[in-house]
């Protein structure tokens, strides 16, 4: 929850359209904060936000 607050604060400063954030978990001891954003902003955010781990669009969901 702590890092989600930081992410939302940063996004609020950038005023990017069509973004959503949330918390995910693949099980006990594994938690993540995620961000969904229009593809045109993905590279800019990837290079700015740390750490970044690009994974499937929805944590815990098998993309196949």
C-alpha cells in the first residue's frame, strides 16, 4: 500500500490520461503495485519509474 501511494502521487503530478493503478499478489509473501497506461507513455514511464518489472497485464493472470 505504501508504494501505491507513491505511484499515485507521481502520476497525479504528470496528469497522464487513461491510467489505472492497483495492488496485486501471486500468493503469500508476494505483492506488487501495478500501473496500466496507454502504450504511447509506456517507454517514458519504464525509464522513469524504478524498479520496473514489465510482466503480464494483470498480476496473477496467465496471459495465454
